[in-house]
C-alpha cells in the first residue's frame, strides 16, 4: 500500500476496542467506507460490514482464534481473510463495529454539510 493511500485510510479510520472474556487489549482499526459505498451499506449484513471495513488489529494472537493455550501467544500481523472468518462468529464484536461504522458515516455527512454551509 502506498504512503498516500495509507494516509487517506488513516484519516477516515478509528480504533475500536473489543471485549473478550479471556483476552484483554483487543482492538481493531475500522475504516469509514468512502462515499461511493454509502448506498450499498444497508444492503449488507453486519458480519460482511465488520469483515470488510476492518483493516488492522492489535492484541490478536493464535490463541484468540483457537483458544487459550491452543495457539501461539505471539502477536499476529493483520490478515483480512482470517479476520472476516473470526468476526463472522462474534456477534458482540459485529454490533460494536457496525455501530461505529454508522457513527463514522453520520459524522462524515454532518461535517460535509457544515462545510457546505460555510
């Protein structure tokens, strides 16, 4: 990913903390979808949205995926496919992430409306 694209994605992203009974400090980097995708957002399910618009994580290890003591406790690099598979089975995380996505979209729309008034 080029530095320019990363900077653009960083600008429209926010970290979201995730609760887990065995692992503290889990969080994901959620990207606000670009305006071109706003129209189709309501047509997608929560798991699809949560899988698609997360592009980073902190605190994730094999143990988070496989269970305490089953996998390595070393930090994993973000993997989009692995994330989508994991989050599809985590309804509490889906709710938190999708709510943040909608909040980010609303904030963006409000900012643009305020800018147009000025």
